[in-house]
């Protein structure tokens, strides 16, 4: 199967790490960046890699105020997987955070769900981004999460909407896996062992390189992955083994959140109706 990944936020650090990983798998990568000045940086990522194909699109996510604009990008690129690692990160103009991290993300989520050829959507969020305490967290873990969300209040307000909408929209399709990959405090350390799925705590570091490697490993398992949230911290489990485990077990760190419980109840009602 020929694979084609659309990277949104292609100039970001995680995106620049995952691009050559995917190219070495002989996949096609279309990287969406906001400025023509960034094109040489992205093109260098494919230097010396003869197997994959790298395309670059210059589009401003900040200006994508309608789903139709996101759909136009998907129609032009024709990917089977979308990797969202874009965002203002709560920095700069507050409105920009909501335009990109919330609105544009939701537009692309909805457009992807409406595109039958797309099989995966992986969105990079962060581990503390939830409304309620995870059932497996202790008081300290939840206090850590609340502290982070208070410090990143604009970012949290935008990202939680995208994370929840990812679950709601993907529930419409059984053949699409929509995954929120949720690291801790990002570092530039090399990829290493991880804690993936339902992490013991809400605080801790995560190597950007590990985020890229985990995302690529999830993409390799298209058709086996399921919709859900996966928290990711530096840890003690081998990366490939951790990915294989969470995919096999269908781990979903969204458990306990109201959106998860509502969707679970709706599925149960439909199953009972079909009996």
C-alpha cells in the first residue's frame, strides 16, 4: 500500500523530526507550512533520501476559517493519513491560539472525517489536557494537571475543544482512527523508552523525537489503531513494544471524560437497538 501523510505545521520541531522518518519508509509526505521562507528548511529534510517523495504546500492555517478551506487542502494533497502538529501554543495574540489550535484543527478534523480515503488522523495535544481527573491518577497527578492547565489557560481552552471534537467526529466512521497523542513537557533529547497510554502522572518530560517515532509507529499500524487519546511521557518501556501494546489492547486515555462516557453510552444504545 502506497502511503501518503499530510503534515500540518510542517515547520515545527516535531514535524521536522517525523518528515525524514516517513520518507525513509518510502512514503509520500506533503508538508504544509505558513511561509515560502520556510520552504528551503523543509526541502533539506528530504536531502539524501532517495526513497520517499516530499511535497511542500504554503498555506496559512490561521486563515482557514471554514471547513471548505481545509477540505480543499485535503483534496489537493490526497493523503491517507493526517498529522496535526501545528499551533500557536498559547503564545502571541490570544486570538491566534483559538484560530489555529481550536478552529483550524476542528475544520481539518471534520474535513478528514468527510474524506473516505483518510484512514488516520493523529493530533498532537498534551498530557494534562482533560476536564476531569483521570480515574487512574492520584491527587498529585490531578493537581499537576490543573496547574499546567491554569498556566496555559488559552492553549488549554483551545486544545480541549479539538481533543473532544476528534472523538465526536471520528465516532461517525468505524474505518478511521483518530488519535490524540499527548506528550508532557517537550525536550530535545533523543528518542528513548516511553510511558504510553495511561500514564501514572500528568507531569514529566517527553522527547520530541519520541513523539515523532511513536506517531510514525502508529501510522505503520493503520487499520489496527483505534480512535482515542494516548498520553506519552519518557519512561521505561521500549518504544515499539509500547506502541504494539496500546494498539493491541485498544488503550484509550480519554476514559473518565464526559465526552468519552457519552459516546460509549451512545454506542451501547445503538448495539442494543440492533439486537
